[in-house]
C-alpha cells in the first residue's frame, strides 16, 4: 500500500472513525483529503448513515481532486462504504463480495458467512474460488458466531459491515479500508475495475404493515403455501421465508422491531426482480388479511 501512495478522500461523518481512520491512512503512506473528520456526536456534516444522498460531498470530491478512492464511515465506525475513482457510489453488497472473493482466493477456498439478505454475487465469487457459503439470520453478532464455529475465512453483511477473522470477530471499518487498499495494490487495479469483475444482479426492496402478533402465523402460512408453488425450487426458513426460483430469489422477512414485513428480491433482470417482489408481497398481504 505504501508503494502505491494512494490518494484517499476520507469522510468520517464526524463519527467515532475520526479518531482512528486519519491516523491509519497516514501510517499506510496515503495522501488524504479529509471531510468531516472532527468527532461530534451531533453529526453536523451530514446524516451518519452512509447512503448516496448523505455522501454528496464525498462523491463530488473524489473525481475533483483526482483521488484513487473515497470512503465513508458510519457513526460508530463499524461500517465503511466506498466511492470509486470516477465518483461512483459502491453499494455494500459489492464491497462484501469483493472481500469474500479476495479472502477465498488467498485461502484457496474456505467458508464465508453472510445473512440470507445478501446478494448472490457473494455466493458466486466464493464458489468460483472453491469456497463454501453459510447463510445466517440477519445480524452481525449471528454472522460472527457462525464464523467462529466454522473457522470461516471471511464474513459480513451487505450494509458495509465486513468481518476479518484473522483480526477480530466484529465489523471493522478501519480494517475494511486497509483491506480494500490492499486488494487494489496487490491486484494492481482501480476500484472500478475490481467492482466491474463482480457478477451483477438487480435488487428490489419493499415492505408492508403487519401487526407483531400475526408475524409468526404469517411466516408459517407463507412457508406452507409456497412449498406448493411450482415456480419455487427451494425454500429457506433461516430468517423469514426465502424462495429460490429459476430466475432469482425473493425473501419475506418480519422486522424484529417494527410492525412490518420486509420483502427483498433479486434477479439478473431488473423487471424480474420487481415482479418477484410484488407477486410475493401481494401473497403475504393476502395472508395477513386472512389471519
């Protein structure tokens, strides 16, 4: 990394990362352009959730200063979201897959762990390197526990929370920054090139209201009803009801805190992903009304 002398635009979002990330990048020999790197729990720079609409300054700054990469940390600095050298926002599922690809390549396979909500691009790159995927319920402590139990080489979630077991069993944005720079330097590629090599899928997300006291019965009814669905290849009830169909998958999952069901779907085709989500959302809504 030091040999490459990367120029990094760092957006700590006034969060906890402000105390660590600038020092880390300096020690890695990087030139840094800092945004909102003064710790302030009122988050005066922008909302601490690293979504595209909150990272306007970072997205603009990276190409403006001709930086190699941009990175934003969330408020408590366990998650990192990246921006490539062209100013493109990189969704967390792509970074997660990149980390999994590199870890399984380095280890000539191994077990990688991620929740059922993660994109199929994660499974694709792990399997390409001779690795195995274990899907868990949502939640980084659950992912970490399964990683420990299975001596996993990598794990994480699609929200920018990556876990590197050789260091520690929790999400770590500082290590994520260092690892992405390591991959760029060892592969001798720009971030945009590395992301272009990750298989592409279209994701669709929606939700619907559902009272807490109905959730369990809705899940059981959904599982029973979808088992008879001729379009369904496989049903996974690890967390909610996930249906694998010929052209993708769809997941109906009750929120642990809100009176809602979330629906996630994925396919290579954007329209197909939306159709899948809306079809099974309607099925779930009908079940909620009946119960």
